[in-house]
C-alpha cells in the first residue's frame, strides 16, 4: 500500500535534545543493550531495522540519515541494494520508510533518531583514528600503536621494525601539477601501502607526504621485502612516485618509541641526502 | 555483521556522493558483489576508487556502481511502497502557489491562488490528485500556531466521506513550504491508491 507524505519530522531533530523519553521502549532497550557491548555502529542500524521488521512483519524498510560532512546515507533492511526499489523509497528527508506502512509516527521517529545516533558515533570513531584522505591511521592513532608495540618489545621481546617513508619530490609535483593531483598521489600511495601490508601491520600517514609502518615480528630482510612489495604495487598501479625509507628495529636498537622514531628519521634523512 | 565488513562499508560510504551500499555474500559469508548507489557526477572515478577499496578487503568481489539519476520512470512506475515526496513549493508575487511532487519518479505540479497558506495546501492536494491519488478530503483550516516558537503551520483536512478529520503540522521559514509539508503530514500514512493515469512528468 503506498504511503503518502513526509516523515513526521522532515526537518530532522537535534540529537542533543533527545532524551530517552523520546524513544519507544523497545528501541531504547536495544540502544542500551548495544551501547553496553560497544556495538553501536552500522551493524546496530541493520539490527534495529531487522527488529522493526520482525515486530511488524515488514517486507521492506529503509532509513534515510543525514550527516553534515557525510551527506545523505540510506540503510536498507538486510543491507540489500536494489536501485529501482531504492529510488522509490529514497528521499532527501531523513526518515524511516516502510512497506507495508504499519509503523507509528513515534516509533518511526524513534528508530530514525537511534540510527542517526549510531551513525554519528560510528563516524566519530572512524574519523578519530583515520587520515581522511588515505583512510589509513593518522598520527595520533599511530603513536598509540607504536607505544603498544614498543611496550611489548620491552616486556616480552617481541620484535618489530618501524619504517618511516618519505615520498620523493612530492613538494615539486604538488607545486607543478597542483594540489588535486598531489591528493590523488597520496590516495594512491595509501592504497599501495595497504595492499603491501601483511595482516597485523599498521600503516599510517604521519605528515604531509610522510608515512610510517609498524611491521610486527619483522627485522632486516622482512622490512626489505615490504619495500619491494610497495614498489611493485606502485608500479602495477601506475602511480608515478618513488619513496625513501628509514628504519629502526625493536628491541634490538631501542624500546622507547621516541628513540625508535628518532633513529628511523635520522636514517631517512641520511638516505635522502638533503633532497626533498 | 563482521567488523571488517563494517569498516569496508563505512569506507565506501565515505566516498563523495555515495547514498547506499549493499553486499551479496557467498555461502561462507564472503562478499561476492558490492553495489553502490551514488548521485555523484563522476561515476567512473567513484567506480575506480570503490574497486581499489574493495580489492583491499575482498579482492574477488565484483563492484557495481549505480547512478540514482539514471533510473527512469519506466523502471519505477507503478511500484508499491513509494512515497510522494515534496520537490518544490513556492508562490509568486500575486499569491499564486505552485507545488511540485515526485512519486516513484513521476513529477506532478499543482497550482492554486490565495497566498502561501491556503494556496500551499490546495496546490499540494492538486499535485497529489494529478499523480492519481484519490484524496477524500477538503481543506477545513490552515493557520499559524501562534505562541509557539517559529510559528508552525497547522492544516486541518475534513473528510468528504464522513471520516475523521486529519491534522498536519510543519515548520519552515517559508510559509508555502510549511503549508505543503503540513498537508503531506496530515495525509501521511493514509492508505490510498494512485492510478497510473499519466500524471505530468
């Protein structure tokens, strides 16, 4: 049966002003349960849609959410995407769209608000540790990972190699070809870096054109193997840039994160020989 | 949902213009097909980046990028579950109002005089009727709810079949927009059928 009209609150609501009284009891209980286990994110949105479908025997449900930086996002029951159906449901107004339309206004609004909260938390979590251009860890996240790895090296002797990477001639490329091309190169380098990783390694962007990697359980030749894989990835991806690395190893050379970083940076600087 | 799949989905959703992401899985739960719906003009670029991201998480997955704007009325018309969505509502200097609605890819324009409040309601009802909806209601009243912050607009529709009145409320800086939204709000979740009778496109 077709449904006519906009969601109850087409303008959206301010989440800061929502208290638990605004939620339907079952939505609030689900919210609390998921918060307790720290699972409030995209999976929570799908969970809520599934529970809604079970309660009302729905064929379909789509929730449209909106985030200032993320834009319009739609989530569909069962994570299915059938564009034709999607379009019939898709509006630019945040809300819950169900078929058959058996959900009350207050319940629809409660589900939408809870989903919006879940998306906002997930995004905040995602952005806090990620570099937005390359989608690898940012400096803050990397420093934490380095401290953890250094602590394990000091306590248990677990080895790792810190690799600092500087892109060759990036400043010149950026100046001559423009920032857009520079951003493209950084993104592509990020992809190549991630594809060169083994499971458990941590890549990060730690400066403008500076990257760093923690290679767990790796020393010497294994670090060389990584740089070979990275060059191969850049070559096969047609990414026109090369790089220089400086490395340090724990616990053999140091177990203090600052000292490991300083050692690798000094070796990088030496290899660069004053070049950009 | 696996954490890795959640990260994958979030990374895809962070691409500019991506509206929705869906996965198809094999029997072991691996992702076999990734479908993105986007309204971005640069679909090729989105496809390339999505393929690169997909290769990091699920190297074997097939990536499909659908452009939401390419969907046509032919593929959308007559499907159940659609909603009439407000596209535009405005009045000219003479108080003649125009409301454009979209229903399953079909556009309809309703026009009515009498200023932004009455005109906004009547034009909205007109557009719905053009879309083929049978609306057994007439306008009883439309007014600002004075003494409430930002003065929302309240619409009351009277049933022509002896049924209960329907009330709608909406808020906007623009009166005609508020009146139109309030009308749709009043009719929200009213079971009705739309004849596929060639409404304006």
